[in-house]
C-alpha cells in the first residue's frame, strides 16, 4: 500500500522506469540483430531478389497473411525500382496448414526458381487453399509430380524451424516484418520501409566512401 501511494504521488518514477525498460529492450534488440545479421541476410537457402544489391531488406511473411498481401505490391515495386537493394524472403508460415503447404512449395528448388512469380501469385489470392496453391504452381510451370516429392524434403522442415527460431530471437511479432540493417519495421508500412532503405543506402554509401578514403594511393 505504501508503494502504491508513493507511486501515485511520484508518477515521474513510473515514467522513468518505463523509459529505462524501453531503452533496455532497444539495446537487447540491437544486440540480437547484430548477432543474427549473417543468418538474416546471407542464408543460402533463402530466395533473394536483386542478389547483387548492396543494401539488404529481409522480409518475414506468410502467404495467407492479409497484411502481407497488402504489402506485396509495394515490395514488388521496390524490387523493380531499386536494383541496388537485395530482398531476402523468409517463409514464415504462422496461419495454419495451408500457410505451411504454400511455404513448402515455395521452398522447393522449383519454387525458388520461380520465387517472385509465386510470391506475386500466392499473395495475390484472397483465400489461398492447397488446391489453389497447386493450380498457381502449375501455372508458373512447376512439375506437380516432382513437387509432391520435393515438399517432403527434411531440409525444408529444418529451414522453416530455423526461420521461426530466428524470428523469436529478434522479436518478430507478426507478419509482415521487415529488417533493414539495424532497424525492424513491423507490419505493412511502405513509407517506413522506404525510409529505412534510404537510410541504409546512405550509410552504405558513406561506408564505401570511407573505404575509398582509407585505401592507400597507387603509384604511377
């Protein structure tokens, strides 16, 4: 009771504690991102658009997620308009068996070869079902018989488990979630994503400029 009365009389104590907690969480999140950077950006199992880009965007998404579908046109536009930006796609099925099935199809070798086409097709469906996944995959040119065998590959199970563990490690709270350098953008926020890309591009260019400055001059 005394503590409660004290806090009522001194609300600044509560505000200060909340601010310190936010700072502590921010530091922890930054450390987690730093430790996970290679697994986020350079996992050879992931499909990557614009692989030669010097700025990297990582997207955690579910093929049945309404907000992921809403973000997809902006993502596709950003990929087309920014060849200097790598887009790493993390299949993160969280909405049941159909999501899991669609992710598995996309993670097969055939699926990765048609990465953007399947991304556009799956996320363009308002009500994705296993039958529609099969139809869209066939339309994209995937061999149904080979696909049925490939989706049971234990390596796909492992990749999905690893992605879920990584999402938990860096505190991904839903889909879509984007990671750009040390920044996390939760939800379908195209303006926030563009701002993060602009900032990362600026930092990348500054780093490249510093690298050129530090290189020893070559003689004639």
